[in-house]
C-alpha cells in the first residue's frame, strides 16, 4: 500500500498575518466522509475534522511563513516555504506527495502538483482543513493583542472593515506591507 501525503496552504489572500501550510498522511481507517475542501466547510465542521485528526494521532505537520518573509520573498515563495516546513514537521516519509495547486515545495520525496486537489484528494482535503484551522486560531489569538483590527472576524483578509481600520490606524505589526490596502 502506497503512503500518500497531502499538502496545502491557507492564507495566501490576506493582507495581514502568516501563511500556514499542513502536510497530512491519513490512515486507512480515517473517516474520509467528514472531509471536504476547507473553503466549503463551516468553522465548526473544520474544527471537528481537525480534532479527529489529532485524536487519531495521524501524522500532521504544520509550517508557517511570517509577514516579514512574505514581504521579502513574495507570497508564492513564502507559501512553498511554509509547505516545505510543514512536510519536515510531519516527521514521516511517504511514498508520494500531492500538493494542491501548480507548484511543489522543495522536499526529499517525489511530489506532484494537482489543481483542485483540495476538493478531490482526501489527504489534501485534510491538509487544507488543518492549515485553515491553525491559521484561523492564530489570527483569533493575535486579535487579543490588537483588538482594534478585528482579526478574529476577518482573519486578515482585505474586507472593507479591515482596509478602513488600516487606513485609519496604519498597519498593524502583522501587516503584509507589500500588499495593497486600498
């Protein structure tokens, strides 16, 4: 039986906060029916699926790339960097890696990109969910330090309210300065 790892990221589109990535290997007995593309799940369903992954002690690696890195190397490279960090953090060597999108990170096993893998490949769906949950949790916790920016609501995405507060107060310490606010 071939061991497959799925990799995906969350947070390419925000104008604030890190980009996160996850690498996940699912055991045969994992309930795949609870998985979907994370963007099509409500927050409680994502949390439940992620909790199931953790309770089953499956290999899940999380990687981050921070706003300063995003500004320095661009969001594409930062996403790939977060993916390679997630793969390293996972702690096991699968036979194959499937990455959502067009590009693969630098890792030590064969990897292939697949467009829309987060909607079709269970391992990538799981990685999509894990990356989204940990990033959302991080943004909510960060909002405790900068409550006026509303990160617990918009998670750093360029909503009207987020853009307006940035224009009024200036950038927060986690703002991606290379991204347009207007």
